[in-house]
């Protein structure tokens, strides 16, 4: 090609391949040439851990981006070089769902830079090569480029609700969790006599066995509810007839020579022991999105309880504990109804009550009564010292966490009011993955009828037979090699 031809190339002629496994530049160049013709490849080089190729036509570059390439039997995704866009795949999309609806939903998460195109189903018979799957793809410039796009949204057509999934992550093998191939599943299909869908379902169910079940989550919620309920009754009994419960100025009366009552001592020990146990168990409990915030909250609470005990801030400390326990009871009870079956309406009612109590106690009462008392009213009794600043800083940290959790609660309330459905816990990580797998499986399995219970035993037995035969073959080969070495040594 003449130098003038090279001068006519632009970024739109370029494509970028970021392979997840080692492969040479020549292999990628040959794979691209198989898609659009080897004469179309004009320039290829490795740049910044990726292989960049320039083609002679923009149409050829777009075609490679849409179809991808196969290198050494593995599928590799191809990205355009023209803009920092991300490939988004939509799954479980019936043909009658319009592209305009999908564009309107996805535009909330970034800018769409390509038309939505249907993905072929990959049928091998020539008569069925034109058949498309229920997947579509497009390219977007995401609002948050540091995180992958993983979302789902509902669409109601003819009184039936469909759930559509959108993701920017690369499809992975169900068996080995690697990208770009299903060779292991294909071999299991031939050896076990099962369909690909049955084997994928088996792997999905096996993977979900390590995830927390509703029984475990119900047990956690029940234990927390039992503690908060007992602690709230104990705290209310200890404080209902105390003067500082009604007038916060009394928290600083005769300070620091305030005697500690025995009931208040055991109330402190009860709360301090519980939060220490939460801090120790947080690594084995169900991990949620606010894991870091929970750690900060537990540390701040333990420091507050310990410092207020040492500095004789007992009166204000008991008020802080009682205020927090009042809304935590409703939260744990709502979780218990959520994890049970047949209590959806009760769970919704408990969530509404909890949201109202949480917003009132944490965003109104806590800053206007507790923080105002420690920050302003205490100045009338004594001059500020180092403990004064330390204690109020910890209270401010708690208030910042209250604002963060209030945002999550308001988001759930928005979905409940405007979508008519109370979504799952916004903080849940592992819980959301398991539920998305379950809902995706139910949506995709519609119309596919087979009895999984009857086939599980046969599939497990054949997989165990494969494992045993592999072990026996390995031992036989090992013994043969040992015997061969012994003969050579003799």
C-alpha cells in the first residue's frame, strides 16, 4: 500500500485486542485476517499490553468489533480504537422489546455511541445461520469507567413482566470461570450425556452452595433482633425515670462527680460486649457493600463506649445507645419477615415504619439532641479539653454514617413508592449475586422443561466416575514410571 494510503488511515480504522491469555501478535493478525481478509490488515503492533491493528476500511473494523475473533480455539473480544467505549451485552431480551426502550434505560448509565445490534445465535446448519439469539450488544461510554456495568431492569408487555440483564463484563465459562471458551463443558456433554444447559445449571447450583442461604440470614437477623429488643427494654427501664432522659442539661449536672448506678454499668457491659462480638464476626458474616462503613461504625462505637465510660460520660452514653437500639429493632424484624415466606406485606409495612423511625432518630433527634448536648450545652459546665474534641469527633463520624445509610434507605423507599415493589437490601453483595443468578435462571428456563432432581444424581455419579478414573489413570502412570525407573537403575 502506498504511503498516501497509510496517511488516509484514522482512529476509526483501528481496533484493539486485550487478550486474557498469552498469544502472539501473528496469531491475532491471522485471526483478524480470517474475518475480513488478510489483505485488509495494514498495520499491527503491541502497544500498552494490547495489540492494535489498523485495517484498510472502517466497515472492516466495525465488522471485527461486532463479531470478535477466535485465537487458538478461544473467543477474544475486540474493542474499537475510535473512542474509550465499553461493550455492553444485553441478555434475556425478547425480539418484541424495542431498541428505543433499551436506549432510554441504558442512557442513565452513560452515553451510547453505537446502534444496538442483535447477536446471532451461532447455529451451525446453513439454514439457521440467520437466526438471532435473545442477546443484543452496543457500545457505551460509561459514567463510571472504573467499575463494570451490571444491572437489570423490568419491562411489562401484555401483562407479563420481563427481566433484562445488562453487563459489560466478559462472559465466563461456568466450569473453570475462565474467559472465552466452553471446551470443558463440551467435553462433559459428551461424557455425561447431558445438555449444555443442564451442566451449566449444575455448576451454578454447586457454586451457590457456598453462598449464604435464607436460613443463615434469618438466623443472623433473629439473633440481632433478640439482642436489640432486650437491650432496648433494659435501657428504657434504666432511663425512663432519670431526669436526663427528659432534660439533656441534666447530663452535665455535678459533672464529673456523677455516681454510676449498677444498672447503667451492666447496660454498658452488655452493649460493649455485643459490638466487640460484631467486630470479631464481621469477617465471617455475610459480606455487604457497606463492609468498610460497618467496620468504621463498630470501631467508632467501641471507642465511644470505652471513652465515655472512662471519662464518666455515662449519662450521654446511655442516651446514644438507647437511641440507636430503637430503630435497629425494626430493621432486624423487617429482615426476618423478608427472609420468610408469605410475609411480604408485613415486611413492607415494617420497612416503612423502620424508615420513618430511622430518619427521625438518626437525622433529627441525634444531631439536635445528642450532638447539641455534647457540643454546646457541655460548654456551660466545663471548659473544652482533649476528650471533648475526641468524643464529638466520634459522634460526627456516627452522624456521617447515618447520612450514608439514610441515602440507601431513601433509594429503597423511592423504588417502593414509584415502582410499587420493595427491592432487596441495597447493601447486599453476596446476597444480590445469588438472587440475580436465581432470577436469571428462572427467566431463561421458561419453556425448558426437564426434571433436574432426577438428573442430578446421574450427573454427580458420572462426574465422580470421571474423577475416579482420572485418579486411577494418574496412579497407574505413576507406578509404571516408577517401575521403569527401577528397571533402568537395576
